[in-house]
């Protein structure tokens, strides 16, 4: 009897006795322990998952705040970029205006050399073929696009988009989007400026002797800033970016920052080499030719000196 437990249940129908043996008690005890352990494990798991959920919620809130902060910073940088682009365009316009006024003032004061004075100081017939090749290679010559029609020249005109009368400081070539553009002289890529405003995608080359050329409304670039290019190298593809009424290339030539009529440089070549000296004023061509002659002469002397020292001579 010691190993048995008797449970009596009385009711109106009588008394019932339930007998629990030792094995049954052990089973009930084991089941109770299992239930208790399961409850503890379930409680611990629930607590851990709740803690992880709370941690994830906090992390999500932090990430959302960080995203908002980054979004505000990106918008701020976009606004700064737009302001800088506008400021750059305004500064370029002011610089161009000053340059134009300076050119007009020089004409009024007669600062530039007269045609007779230039002819006496610059004898184009005496310029050797080597000097001509150097100048035509290092100073912009020829068109930057092949077989293209000129749609707008250098000078005052009515802007095709704004309708205002404005000085046009370059040439417009009517070309389709994606037309290859080639370097008109040896140089280095000075400016690469992607933009959807004003000049659009803009590229500028720095050439020898203070000359620069620029290309506006491009579709895409074929060179990088700081890259050296040779005359005839592919530098970009024409497009319709920025303030433009249609696909075309706006091409400018400048000397120490002052805009020049690019038409004279586009038409310049071996057959009409001397025309550039009379068409483009404000440049001391005689001094430039003299420097090129000295450089070519020095190179020829060095070449002949090396040839004289060679064993085969």
C-alpha cells in the first residue's frame, strides 16, 4: 500500500476510488517537469525574440533618421552644385563681356598693329615648311567635325531659344547627335563639365601659346581631364545637352581667355597659311613665329648633331 496512492471522489452517486501506482506517479512527475522546462524555454525564447524585435525597431528608426539626413545632405549638395554652375556661367558671361569691351577699346585706341606694319615685320614667305607644320599642329586649325554645315557664325545674333539679342562667341555646326569631334591641335584636356544647363556637357582643350578651344552641348566625352591629345584625336561626340534648340556643336577658340572668330582657324591650312595673320588681330604673330622658328631651329640643330655623332656617319 505504501507504493500506491488512493484518491477518493465522493458525489451523490457514491464514492469512487482512483489508485495511482509508483510508475504512474513517476510518469506524472516526468510530464510535469517536462511541461515546466518547456514553459521556461518558451518564456526565455519569447523574451529573447521580443528583445531582438525591440533592437531591430530601434535600428530601423536609426537607419531611417540616417537616410533622411543623407537625403537632406544630397539635396543640399545638389543645390550647391546648381548654384556653383549658375555662378560659373555668370562669371563666364562677365568675363566675356569685359573681353569684348577690351577688344572694342583696343580697336578705338588703335592698339593693334596696322596691316602694313605687320606685313613689314612678318614675312610669311620666309616661314619654312617645318615652322608651318608646327604651327598648324599646335595652334587650332581646321574644323573639329567633318563635312558639317555652319548653322550660326561668330557675332551678335538672336538666340534661338531665349529670343534675346546676344553676342555669339563661337561657331555652330549643324550635326546629328553622336557625331565624332576631333582635336584641332595638340593639347591637354583642361575642363570636363557634365551639365544639363547652359552650355550642357562641356569640354575645353588647352593648346600651346595661350590658345584654347571649347566644345558645348555634347552627348558624351571620349577623353578625361588631364589627358594629352594630338591633332585629329577623337575627344567627344556631339549632342543636344543644355540650353539648345537642337543637336549641334558650339565651337569656340580663345587666346589668353579672349574669344576669337573660329572661322579663320577652321579655314586655316597650308594652302592659305598667311591669311590667319590678317584675319585675327590682337595677337603678336611676328613674336610667335619667331619663337616657333627658334624652337624648330634648335630641334634641327640637335638632330643634325646627333646624326653627326652616330657611328654610321
